[in-house]
C-alpha cells in the first residue's frame, strides 16, 4: 500500500498570501496524483489531476507540481473561498487508492 | 444538473448491515467506475473500493474484504454499497464518486462527480 503523507496538518495564512501544501508518497506514483478541496458539510471537489492539470472550472491561482514521490499544491493568492481542507490522492497503485490525511488551510 | 444522488441517512445497531444507493444521471453510467469513499466524523477520506458499472467487476480495499459488497443495476443507473457486521467505528459519511481510475475512460475525459454523502450511524 502506498502511504500518502501531507504537511503541514494546518496552515494559517491571511487572504492574499501564498499557500504551499506538500504531499509525499511512500513510493513513486509518477504523476498519478490528484488534489481535492473539501469544505465543511460538503463532498470533496477535484482540483488537480495528473499532478499538474487543473480540473474544469478551477481558477489559475491554484497550481500543482511534482512527480514521483514529492508533490506541491500552491495557491498563489488566497481568497476567502480557499479556506478549506485539501487532500492528495494517488491512483498509480491499487488497491487501495490512498489519500493523504489532509491539510487544513485556515485564517 | 445533478449527477450522483445517494440514499438517506441511516441508524444501525452493531452487527447489522447497511446498504447505500447511488443513482447516476446526466452522463453515461457505464462509462465511469463508481468508487465508494467514507469519512468518519472529523477524520480524513478512506477509499473502500470500486465497481465497474459496465461489467460489474469490483475491487475492494483489503480492510473491507469479506464485509463489503458493491453491486449495480444498469437499468436504473444505480450503484449500491452494502457493508455488513457493522461496528461503532463504521459510523461515517459514505460517498460514491467517479474518481481517477487507471486504465479507464476517466484518464481521457475526467469527470468529477460526487454524491451528497450518506451519514450512517452505528449505535446500540
């Protein structure tokens, strides 16, 4: 099983600032990596797939990078709607597909 | 347009079984695997398995092997997830979703559809 580790667990930032979230895989997943955003009481929403491709409707201020075992989600200028929990997920090796434990972005 | 609609909340006793439905609309049901993901209160996301709606083939996380059964009825574009021998730590919100799936249509034409979630509470 591939273990996904996200850091930090909580990221405190101010609106307009840049946020950098990290995700590490216990073994290479190539670019088979997705990022999701989840707000309280809602289902997750896909942000990025293929490590760096934005999903439909995702603004350009969100970007993904990395390959192999190290990945980053960057939010260039935080907006109020960006405060949420973010999860990475690998889909290289299954079962199981595995998620990171999440990073909470808060004010 | 709404794409995945799940059945309503349930309360179950330990040892019982639960069955959640997930009705698809607005896209070709057989074109995308349906995954089931659960989220315990205040916790992260946990993948349970997937079903190929076209063939009925399934793949389950080892953790749930022997307790979970995923099925589908293509005539009504609905997937089902049944979990047996429930325990208190099965209390969670259960989601169906079309997640990235290796070797499938998803990689050519990504679709991000999630159900609204079904809260299942296991309590005596």
